[in-house]
């Protein structure tokens, strides 16, 4: 039985772990935060089949590779993608609906506190973002590039408040600030596109949304005019098209990769970029023995990434990165496994309709757009937030006991997020 102390401790613990400054020492703690959410006592056989089957497939595909690949990169990528795999496999979480909401509220409070503290060091409120410095200085404790994570946490905060039995106005405002102020354009576009699915149900949401995003939208349009075009000019195509051109070249020249991929961590995933000599390392990434970018990385992405050496800002924008989650999945997992991943992802969100209602589609659309912008499938923060979101529940909605006990469950999609039958979650306390 979960004691009252545990109910209070778990949300605080995982929120603190996930908001620590990025460094080599804290990355394992981010993964630990996701693992703490999983209720091992309620793991289903179908969940274990998906997880073990996936890991065996990844190991076999890696074993079949030739020389020039990194075992360390494989291990790192497995760790980074594990929270997302747990979500896909329907791993049960130990969060009630109230706890799931509380976790996201705590995350928003912590990242906002760190962000405003950093702005104070820049002269806020006398010196303001958008006017005196870039809004992506609002980055929590994560450092440069952390604005993307703050935007993501803010978006999930908005969804949590919409679903909560006791939504908090202050919590919603704070989530909105975290969502919009960092001005992570791809994230804002993805979130607004997802939330736009609700416009038909709530037409006033459209008018309010237009007013709220006016400033970030104007800034986004300005940024689009100033986006670096070095890569596109050098290779005659948009970087996102180049991302898939490299995958096609890989399939054409190495036909076996169409089935088994180039191996996890070996092409354009996070470990491959960490180990690449063509990109500067950041956030105190781990220096581990055997971590290097594979021959696949240099042979197919080397010429594109080398542009960064002649123009340090050539790859600074999300739009200019010649890779994203889709191209990376196709290259590293192969076509068959990528299709399986996307099918499981769609089925998982479809299953969550019973708990989240239309917000399941909101999250699905948002994630699909994020995957097209940058690397998010192996992001520890997004994986954690998706796992935590399986604990959300529509206000006033309680899944029927009969459905929870007897409804057929697709393999890998076991309803791990459902509350125990007959268990009433505690009232949603706010901060």
C-alpha cells in the first residue's frame, strides 16, 4: 500500500531529479526519474515481451554490423530511448491522477524559478527578453538549449491543468509562461497544432490563443527571416530534405540497413552526435571509453555537419539540422522497426483516449510534429512526460471496472496507466 508519505515524496523526488542542471553526472538521474514512475509489481507479460523483444532486436542488429561501430553509443542510446519504449509498451505507472498532475506542476514551478533567476542575472526586469536579449535565455537550470525542454514542460503543464479535477489558475498561467516565453518555435507550433484540435469544441479557445501567441508568433516570423541558409545554399536543398536524402543514400549503398538499420547510436541519434568530432560537445556530455561516432555517421552525415566548421551558426536552428527523429529512426532502426515503432505509438495514444479524451489526440499530434523537427524519440524529458501523462485522467471521468478488467489489450499496449480498480485518487492538491 502506498503511504501518505510516499504519495507526497514521489512527485517531489522525480520533479527535482528531472530539473537538475545538465551534466555527465545528472543524465543517469534523469533516467532514474522515469524508472521511479514504473510500478514493477503491475508489469504485464505483454509489456515485458515488447521491451525484451525490442532489446533483443537492437542487440542482434548491432551484432550484424561490420567494424567501425560503437558499443558504448549503443548502450547510451538504449538508456536514452528506454522511457519512450516503456511508454510504448504500456508500462504501468505508480501515479494517481492527482500525483501525475502534481508532478507536472512541480516541474513547471522549478523550471520557472530557475529561469527567472537566470533572467535576474541578466538584468530582469529592467532588461527584458525579446528586447535586450534572446528569449531562449529562459532555460531553467539546463543551460544553453534548455529553452526547448522548458517549452515542453510548459505544454504538458497546460494539458495537465485542462484534465485536472481541480485546475489551478496560477499553475495554468505558469505553464503558459513556460510554454511561450522561451520561444522554441518548433515546440510552440507543435503544441498549438495539437491544441487546435479542440477549437471545434471550444471556439473561444481560438480567439484567446491568437491573442496569447501574438508576441511569440511575431518573433517566430522574424526569426524565420533570419534563419541561417549556409547548409541549404551549400547543398541546394532544405536541411530536412537532406536528412532523408542521407537515409536513401544509406539504403542504396548498404541494402542490409533497410531491414536492420545501422544500429542504435550509430547514425544521427544523440550518442552519435555526442561522439562526433564534427560538432562541439555541450551540457557536460559523458566522456566514456568507446564513445565515438561510427563510420556510418561520418560517411553519410560528415559532409553536411562539416559546414559547422566554416560557419558556427549553420546548424544552430532546429530548422537547419539535417536530421530529425524520423530520419534517425529510419537510419538506425531500419524501415521495418521504424514502422513498428510508429504503429505502436499510434495505438498507445489511441488506447489512452479512455483516460484523456480528446487530449490523447492533442498529445499525439504534438509529438508527431516534434519528431519532425529534431531528435525527440530518444529524449529523456519527453519520455518521462509521456509516461507521466498516462496517469492523467479527464475531470469527472472514471474508467468502468468491467472495461478495465475484461477489455482486450493489444500486445505492448497494456493499460499500465489505469488506476487500480476501485481505488479513488486523492484530491488534487495544488502548490
